[in-house]
């Protein structure tokens, strides 16, 4: 073959040939990479308060210590890598399809989020439904109020503890009272009602859909309203 003939052809100005040099250098060659080279693009992103960055409308977690920091993001077809100060801090399989998806690594969560990993939305919903429809509405609101579902777990867990402290009956009444005057219930609302005893005014009485003191503001809602929206 011409290639073999060319490689064995002696050099004109020094001893040896290309073939003889290759025998000497062969032991120093490195193996080929296990994966083919991938083209990559770079972006700069800011780690949000929910310890995620948003890249191409998809969300990827970063260790919570980097919240508010700017990071460099390397994107390939299959992977995204996050760098801070030249060091890689995490990587994720790249997300495609529906915008707004989340890739969250448990170790990136703050400690107060990690302790809720054994819980999930289904478990909180099941627990709340056993107490009553108004409690279930409040729990669903907590779960849907955050971009990252786990961020609502803390409020749900605190609500659960209120049932232990005051009783499930009073918690259900307090949630009903809260929903009678706001479409955005909060844990503080429920806690204040229980602490002041306002929930006891609802004992053995139906929760009004439009209490006189709130109806004039035009934002009164109850559990029935939320139930209709879910259907």
C-alpha cells in the first residue's frame, strides 16, 4: 500500500522513517476519550432564592450556599454543568420538552427542606383530606404556591403540628374561617385564628360563603369555590 510505503520511506536529512518514529512514540500516546467530543455553549446565570438556575426555560438546582451568586453554565446536547470560580459545583441531565420543568438534587436543598423529603404532595393531601375539605384546600394552596413543591412542605408540616396542638376539629374550623375572607390563605392566618379562638365561633355552624363583614370587598371565597375550580 502507498501509505505503508510512504511511512517506511527514509527521511532525507536524518536517520529513520515515520514508521520507526511511531514505534518510539507509541507508548506515550493516550487512549481516545470514551465519548465523542461534544460542542458546548456557555451562559451566565444567577442562583435564585429557590436554589435553582433557569436555563432555556428549564430549572436546575445548585447547592443552596450559592444563592444570589452568578455562575457559569456549560451546556451540551445531553448535560448542563454549573461552575463557580472555575470549579464545577454540579451537573444535571439536560431537560427538554415542556417549559418550566425542575431537576432538583436533594443534597442541594437547605437542611430545613431536606427533612421533608420523606413527604410528598400526595401524602400531605391525603392527610389534609382526612381532617376536612377546608384544610385540604389550604394544603393544596401551600403546595401550589411555590415553584419548587418542597418549598411548600414546611408550611404543610407546620399546619399538621397545629392539629396536634389544638385538635383536628379546631384546625378545620380555622381553615374554614381563613377561606371565608381570603383567596390566599397563609399559615399565619390559621395560627392567629386558633390563638385568638375565633375558630370556636364556627362550632356546630355552617361556614358562611359571604360573611357580611367581608362581602363588601368582593373577594370572599370558601371551600365550595375551590372545589368548583378543581372540577
